[in-house]
């Protein structure tokens, strides 16, 4: 299977082999779903916290005597039943992260790439060259390609590109080794540099 490689202006310059075992992988929706849930869980800070009755100041004195007042007995004005009292079973700081098997993450990424391929939303550019780290230049390049939402996969060494696109809405540049299923689905277009695309194929074989 062959795929076209474009120059930076969007014109075909060559063809390259497309390994069917990688990019003709069946789209496994549930595997993709599990991987996205795992990614989002790992992004959670887990800092939400509430105070129990033991952590709230005050409450050391019994509000009124046990018997004879006609009111319900009470031992502390910081009981969870009282206003300004402690919280029962509230959130506490915790780690929401967990690991998925490496093979599951790999196959989910292959599924996501296969879905982009089926929708003709994947481009391979022979070389991405942004002369200056200017948003205007990167925006003009993407406009020329008729792309409004894109994940650009390029080496982190291309500093001009990463700086030029970071202020463009719905556009993100990532290093090829940091590519994940969530980002592939988050953006409409995938734009690979040829070098990073070849590196990805080697990792997914």
C-alpha cells in the first residue's frame, strides 16, 4: 500500500510504503475508550479535600447539657449535622492514576490512526520548516493547507514550530514519542513530518 508524501505547500513529492499491519488495524472502539479514560484519569491532580469533624476548629465544649433542655442531645457544634460542621465521606487527596497494559495502549493508538486514515484526515509532510517562531507564519502555513484543527507531530528539536503554533486555537504540536490516543482523537487533522511518521511506524510494528 502506498501513501503520498507532500511538501510544505501541500504538493505531492513522493510515495512511501504503508505497512498494512499497522495502519489497516481494525478500529476497536472499546479499547480506544478505555485508553482515553485512562489518559484523563492520569491527568487528574486529585487535590480535592474536605475537612472531617476532627479537623475543624472549635467544638470542644458541649453546646448544652445532656438532659432537661427539651432539645436533642449534642456533643459538639462541629458535628456533620450542624451548619459549619465537618463533612462526612467527603473527597480526600488521592491518586486517580492507573496503568494500562503497554500492548493495549499500542493497539488503541493503531486503531485511532486507522480511523483518521479512513476519514482521509492524515497528512505526511516531507519537512516542516518554520523560518521564525512567529504565530503569523505558522497560521499562514496551516491556512494554505486548509487546516483549522490539527495535531502536528514533529521532533521537539524543531523549536520554531513549537513556539509558532502554541498560541493558535485548536492546534497543538507534540514530539513523536509523546503521541497518545487522546490527542489523536482530540484534533481533526493529523500532520506528521516524514521522519516522525517513519519513527512511529517502527514503534508500532
